[in-house]
C-alpha cells in the first residue's frame, strides 16, 4: 500500500513510542531457523500491539512489524533506538515468527535526486549505509526476527521517493544488503519488498523515465535480467502483494490480463522466475493481500468534492469492491488455494487488521485502506475475522487433547455439582471445549459447546448417574475426536443410599463349628441413613447391635456369625439372606446372601441333594 498508509503508520508509531513506558514485556524466546517455504498465517496492524492480540486469537503464527530506519537512527551517528524491542519480545513470547519490514529512509540518508518532501520511502543514497543498518538490526535481533522485508512496493514511484521505479538499482541494493544481513544472523531471511500487482503499469512495458507505476512482472523480470538478482545472493524469497480486486482467489490469471488484480498473480511471478531465474526454487511470500469492501453500507468510497484522487485510485473504484461476506470467503479460500496449489508459497499476511478502528460508523471515507480491515469501527471482529478464526491452519494439523477431571467421590451428595476439564495443544493453543453428558446408559448429549470455561456447575437429578467426556478445539481450528468412553462419572444421591461391600459371604465349615464374618456398609447418600439388619435363617445370625445410623459418606461393619449344623452324616449347603431396611432408603431392601458349606472330616464337600437344603440327619 502507498503514501496514505505511511501517514497512518507514523501516527501509530508515535502512539507506540509513548506507550512503551508501561509494564515490561515478557522475556523473549529465541527462534529456530525457518524455511522460506511453507504456508504461514499473518497480518499487518496499524496498532501493532492490537495486532499481537488478534494474531493470537486468530491462531496465526506470523506477525509483520514495521521498522522505521528514520525512527531508529535519526542521525548518521551509529546510535540506534530499537523502539520495537517490546513488540519483538512479546511476539516471540507468544510463539510468533516475525517478518520485519525495513522502511522510511532518514533524511540524512536519502537519495538527493528524489525530491518529494512528503515521501517516507526514499531510496537510500548509499547501498552501504542501508546494508549497515540492516546488519545492525539483524545483529540486535539475532534469533528473534525470522525475516526482513526490504522496503515496500518499490515498483511504485510514490514508494521510491518520487523517483522512477528502478529494478536495477533495487536489485543492486539487495546484493549489498544480503551478505551483511547474513553476517549478523545467518538464519535470518531476506525478502524483497512486496511488488504491487499493478498489471502492465502506467505505461505498459516501461520501467524507464518518469512513470508512476512500473508493471510488477516487468519489474521482476528486470531484477533478474538487468539487475543480476539471484536467489542466495540477493534474496531468500520474493515479496508479492496479490490483491484480489473484484476477483475470487481461484480466478484464472489468463482471464484478467490487464489489471494484475487477482490473487493468482503469484503464479505469473512464478513463471517469470522460471523463465529468467533458471528455475531456481524461489519462494514467493504474500507480504500483503486483501479484498476491498465498504461493509455493505452503500458507501461510494469517493473522496468527496474538491479532493484529489489517491495514487491508487483504481483500488478505490466501485468495480473492485466486494461484499463483507465475500471478503471473508475470499480470504479463507486464498489460504486454502495456496495450501493446495502453491507448494512454493511462503507466509501470507492480511492487509489489514484495524485501519477502520476509530472511524465513525458512516461513509466518511477518511482513508480508503480502512475498507480492507477485518475489524469494524469499534474494534470488534467482522464476519471475515470470524471466518479466518475458524479456518483450519496448515501449519498446525495436530488436534489438541482434553479430558474431564475424575470426581473426588463417585457419589455427589448434592444435585448440582462442579465438573472440571482441561486440555493442551502442542501446535497452537486450546481456544474452546465441547463437553457432553450421558444420563445412566442413555445416549451422549451436548452440554456445553465451544465454551472457553474449564469448569461449570451441572444441574443433576437425585438418583441419576452421570458420565462426562470432552473434546478441545485449538487456535488452528483442529478439533479433537471425542473418546469412546467417559472421562469421569458420578452418582447424584441426596437421599439415604446404602451399599454393601459384597453381595455374598461364603464360609467352608466343619460340622458343628461356627465362624465370624464382617459385612461392610457404606452410606453413599447425601443424608444420614438409619438401618437395621435381620437374617432369614438361624444358621446365619446377625450379631448385636443389628442396627445403627450412618452419616453421609460413612462406613460401618456389620458382624455376622455363621453356624454349621452339628452331627449326622453327609453335608448340606444352606443359604440365608440378610436384609437391611430403613426409612427413606432408595435401595430397599438391600439383600446380602450368606452361604455355609458343611464338610466331612476329610474336608470333602458335597452337593446338596435338594435345592433348598437337606432334611436328613447330620
């Protein structure tokens, strides 16, 4: 983007410098060397701190920051004010890769033949001076900044100090910067200034004389053929600005030859590389991309009577406008198209996040770049923002993991109880959870959907057993698959509920002998349980006391005496039931079976001759 955006950036820069006196940023993390290829997701923000927050919320992994040479080194003395330290450290602490655009030549270092006083991006008077500045920046942020973009849209006169766009001059400058940058940080990448997709230019086929715009493909061609530029000696990746105009991202370049306003312009650039770059594997980074919209408010995007049209007046044409819904769809589809069809593509940066924030919600044009924003005037995300947030990101294909925490007790004494869950994600971060519940053996049902909470009260019903499971969703839009079984479960019991430790007690006894046994009772209910126990057979006696009271969660042991009949011959198996009863028990009666198996003197046991005992003598 051109001159108007520079004025807005300067205002934002002042605001950032004023705000640096706040709390110190988190400690920075160093980065691994990054590949020049592989789709990345990034954005440009007027308020770069707001950009960091949005980047994290969207699940992006790159951020583009702007470094003013003039603001960093205002005089020719080797004294540098690295005012972006806080932003760089904060970006690295959040796990972002940083693309740093170097721009705004200071007045002492400008090419004197370029004389437009309001320009920010003048060509430097000396390749050595800009190379030294790039060297110092890479040295200062070694291991923190992944890539440097050198200037912006150099094929436009108003981004080149008013001087004629000069691909030979620009390529020679990169050839001096490249080795100095690598001396300071061998892992840092050099990206050419993103070329404005201008079609054939203001004068087709011309990059000489006083032309405001040099066609991007011609400019790139001459960087190779006349400037001698090459991968590995002048750059690591080519920058492009494939704005879509009115066209969807899949539009065939062959159907739109004059304008250059289509996302697949990068394929045309790739063909230039193949023709003139010896088929070298040069990645292309979309260092700016976007679609113009007026947010469906019927705005004309005109500047008003008496106003001069901007140099990019063709971008403000109504014929290039898309709806707000189309803007979101096209941005998502552009990322998807690059993932599927452009293996040579690098990171892609949306222009812009927030140029629209702070304007009145009306048709005041102010600056046309506001109509590319994915935040509205209040700073809230538009539908395009929400679509980008939910878009799967190729850089992170691994879903997160989560689980519902097991309950401290298998029984809840209250109908409403707290459910807690948590998750983790190695790629980006967990942004929301879905939690399902099952009542008894019924079907799973959604309880909470896309919640950012990690704990909530569940409204249960007495005497119902509930199971829970969760799944997580990460910032790259990966969604975990629900587990096949429950993570945790609990029984709601606000009324008395007794549970025996076993359903059957068995003893092998010689004739005429007895044996004690203990039966554990637990009150799993939410109120005190009063109980009493009786036996249906005198061979299994309940020792006194045979009744009592149990507080919620308490246990007791009921003592039994098991008796084998004396004398006689043969053996017999006797069965008796012990019944526990009590007011309000919702397992009533609770029965436990006790078995006494008699044996002869050789401890041989015999099956009963009748199902309910033997009546013969012992």
